[in-house]
C-alpha cells in the first residue's frame, strides 16, 4: 500500500502545477488575445496542419458542439478555414489560414521561450529525471481511466 502522505504530496504538487500552468494559459501573452479554448484549438490545428473537427475534439477533450462554436469563432476571425475532406465528403477538415498560422507561430515562440526559462532553472543533472517523471505521471493518468 502506498503511504497516504505520498498520495497527499502527489495531489498537492499536481494542484499547484495546474494552478501555475493555468495562470500561464490565461495570460494574454500566451494566447494573443484569444480565448483559452481558441488558443488550444489554434495550437492543435497548427501542429496537425489539417484535421477533422472530431479529431480536434478528441485531442482537446471537448465535445464537438462546443468545439464547433470555437472553430466558428476562429473562422470568423479569419484564422481557420474549413473544407470538405477530399477523401470523405461527410467530414470537414480544418486548417490554419496565413493569419492563423501567424498567431500559431507567435504562441509557439512565446511558449518555447517560457518553457526554456523553466528548463534552464532545472539543474542539468536533474533534467532527464524531471522529463522521465512527467512521462511516468502522464502514463499513470492515462491508465487510471478516472475523471
């Protein structure tokens, strides 16, 4: 049995990490004036280059109706375009417009700079350990099937 104090320490550490990263995500610097949902959608579309609304919803973890409104707002801002999938006309694919790609690149550069500062504050000998720990944590969360 895992000691209760270790479980409490894990919970508290994750709670603090969520709060710290949440504040970062909500900042205007991180999302260029977009809502948090629009920022996440823009980044995932940019990374995939082209994907369906269903795939995007699965990646972000939102239902398709909620995400559809977010994508509609990005289309209205000329950041995202929609096209019928050439392989299956029942599906719509989404991709960034040149304007959306500019915002995507700004967000990525901003986040790279932010996480570079964090990374350089980790002792060089501990960096691999931190990355391994995060991988193990994400795998455990994925396997837990809760929440």
